[in-house]
């Protein structure tokens, strides 16, 4: 047990160091804090949270368009999650908060072995990791993704849950603009899926194919969720990636029903 009451887990690379996962209790506290903040100061909507497995290792992969995406998904997710956060945020007050909430620092300029090892330690413990495959804030339309999530999924065997984080980018602002209080936010969860390398496929080609599969699944989920909730991707102009419209993307996404009705767009 760790000193704050949560069991720790470690992962090791062959012949390399062992990496210790942040205490799970920290992520639980962070989830509670952010849930109270966003439920109080914003109009939040959670859709299809029941699709998220209640136990076991899990990777939540979300689109990324706004400054508050990480706290929003962390706070509104049905399970506590340890998010991979860029190293630049781990300074001063923000760094203290992120560490207290069990988040994982990652250096995006290199292949950060410590971040990867720590993330795999979280997954080996059977907990949840949160990632933004696009790598940085943008339109949030998932027109491109990095291969890191593919590596984590293959190395851990954990399923991936696509997440659409909508409404966090102001209509008139850029991706770094803070959202006004009482704005409408929605987090939509999709059906979990597992990335499996095709038999006999060279590793490099398998990684390319699976990364593109991940991109297509997440993009389809995001665009279908945007149409479903009536919350647009303000940073996007014109058709969705590869000319797929939101209407055409909708049938590609499973689990689009919910017992709780979706609010109409204001």
C-alpha cells in the first residue's frame, strides 16, 4: 500500500528499471474535485457512460480541442483516470495539482520511457489511463493521431474507449481560449475496442494500420457525437477528414443509444 492508502503497481522493461504507478486514490480525488467544479460552473452532459467497463485496465482516448479537455474528461468519466499530461504543465501550482491528482508527466520531444513505463504500470494494476492521441489542442476532429496509443494498447492488451469531448473550445476563440462559465459541455463515451496486430504483418506496418484504425474509429465517434448532441467542433471548417460528413460517420459508431435523452442545442 502507498502512504495515501492506495495500492501501487510497478511495470518493468526487460533489463530496465521498474516504474511505479501513481496511487489510484489520487486520481479518485481529482475526479471528484473536477466533477464538482464542472457540474457547478458549466452545463454538463454525460452520454453513454455505461459503455465504459467498470473494472479492468482501460485506455480512454479523447479528441482535443480546448484548454480544459483533460479536467473535463477526468471529472465526468465514470472511473478515475491517470492522464498523460505534457511536461510543461508540471511547474508551480499547476504541477502541484497534477501530481496531487495522480497525473503522468510526459516529455513530448522524445520517446519518454519513464512516462511509458509509468503508464503501463497503471494499466498493469487494472486502472484507467487517459490520452489525447492528437497530441496537442487543435480542431478536435481527429484528422491525425500519434502512434503512442497504439503502442500502449498492444503492450498492455487494454481495450480502448473512444471519447468525444465537445463544447470546450469557444466559438470565437482559439484552442487556448478559456471557456466562459455556464457554457454547454458534453462528454460522449463509445464502445470499447481492442487493437490487434494482423498475423504475419511486419511490426512497423501493423503499427501504421492500427494507428489509422484508431484514428478512424475516434474520428467517426467524435463527428457522430457532435451531430447527436448539437455541439459543433468550432475549430473545424469544411468537411470532416477524408470527406466524411458527420451524418455519414454516425452509422460507424456503435452504442449511440442512451436511456437519458440528449439535450437539444440552445
